C-alpha cells in the first residue's frame, strides 16, 4: 500500500514537473511568437481584410446610401434620395471630407472627382430648407453630371461595405450592369504583370541554378582553405547594402556605363546598347543579388555527400555523366529544392531592384502594389493584388511540393 501511494505521488510530481518545463519552454518562445504575430500575421490579416472590406463611403454618406436602397438603377434616383445627397454634400464640405468622397467615386466613375469637388464648393451657400425640398435641382445646377444615372450607380457601388470589385480589378475583370462578370473595358495590365513577374522569377531561378550549382559543387569538394576563402566571396554581398549593389548595376549598364564603354572601346559595337531600365537589367541585377541564396543551400547539402559514392558508381562501370545524374544529383535535390524555392519566392516579391534598374519595362507586380499604396492611395486594390500574389505563391508551392518536391524523388 505505501508503494502504491508513493507511485501515485511520483506520477503527480512528474506531471507537475512536465507542465513546468512546458511553461518554461513556452515563455522562452513567447517573445518570438509575439514578434511574428505583430510583424507577420497581423499585417497579412489586415491586408486580406482590406481587400474586400471597404466601409469608407458607407461612413461618409450613410443616409444617402440608405435612401438609395430602393432605387432600381433605372433613370435618376427619387427626389428624396437626391435631396439627402445634397445635404450630405453640404455636411462633407463643412467637415472638409468631400475630397475623400470624390476620390472614392472617381475610382469607379472616372472623371467625377471634379464633379463632387465643385458641388461641394457650391452646397455650403445653399439654405438647409431649400436643400431639403429642392436638393436634386441644386446638385444639377452645380454640375450637370448629376443628371446622369452613372454617377449615382457609382455611388451605390462605392458604398458597398463588402465588395469583390478590387479582386475583379486585380484580375482585369469588372461587373456589368446586369451583375455578370466580364473583361474590363479599360486598360488590362494586372494579369500581364502577374505573368511577367512569374516569368522573370522563373528565369532568375534558372540562372541562379545554372551559375550556383557548379560553384557549390566546387566549394563542397575543394580543399578547406580554398573553400573557406571562396566562401568569403560568396558571403561578401551580404556585407554590402542592397541599395549599393543595385546602384552599381546602374553604373555598369547605363548608356555611358562600364559595359557600353568597354564594348565600344573594343570595337565590338558602334553605338551604346540600351540595357538599363529593361527586363534584361532587372534579371541580371536580381540574379547577382539572389545568387548566394541558391549557393548556400546547395553547398550545405553537397558538403554532406560522401565523394566515395561517385567513385563507387564509376568503379562499377558507370560513365561520369550517368553516374552524376543517377547518384549525385538526386542526393542534392533537397538543397536544390530549398534554393529554388527561396530564390523564386524572394524574386516574385522583389521591389527595390526592379524599381531602380527596371524602369517601365522591367517592373514587377510588387512595384504596382507599392504605387497604389504610396501614390494612388488605393490601399484596397493594393491589398487585393497582394492577396492574389500570396495565394498564387502558396498554390505554386503546393504544386511544386506535390509533383516536384524532394520527397517525390526516388533514387534510381
């Protein structure tokens, strides 16, 4: 009996000690979890929400939107709805918020920004009683565009709190008057930008693989002194500012830069070649910057491969190339997969290098996202573009891991 009591007490003590260890381990990682929550998870969640949640117009003119709910979209809205809109315009003008409303409506009905602003300047002079009874006429007197149903349809659409219009715009689509989704009538740029971004990222990944694989192989099999010295040169770019590395390519590739001057001095070309501000310059600069991200995973895997495997294969009659393809290459696939994914994902979202050396031709989707955040102030469209980019990367990663991942490769 005493032994049983002692065993139960030991079990309770062991469980208590285990809980204490788990709590201590959690407290150690809690700062990192909080850091990831506030700097990674929260921004992504905010981006996803802003891509479909847009309450700005609903908060600016709630009474107007409520009065337009019964409107069927045919002809002009009822007089009461237009009177309410005139009252809201006067209120927004006094609160200096009419510019925000003009910006929101102009995104859906281009050219209406000046209409809303000119009307907002005229409304404060109108009497409240006159606005309540004849507000629609006052709007039309301020600008004839209020007599067009399109601007009212734009107001209704802009007032939707939850909307898919930004995702449709990001896919070069729009919703017609009948509710059907159709190709956008205006400029179609975003799908082409996504395609160009993926193509450039793939080219950069292939180039870093072609350049990095032989170098990683040499580093892994070279004497330690030689390998350590060359590894310093591989890591050297990390000691230099990204901005410095990028601007150095401007000095190399510009019209009067080092490359053109050398080629002209050697008599190879007669006039400078336009290399800067093109896709070529973006690909070259990003390949140079991302090359270490391919070399390092490959080197770490190759360093652990016993060279005797290749010698054993060739001693059994295999030629060098078949032995490499059937023995050595499959063993390097974990490093190759890690390097390829790292380079591809980084290059898809790269911003600084395309912005500095790419120009209009060499820009990627990240530059357009930054444009909408910094210049056009269309955060919702930027969030939709970013959300689609995130979904596309996750989908490509799943496809890669499902069909090409190192776990699917079997040694021959």
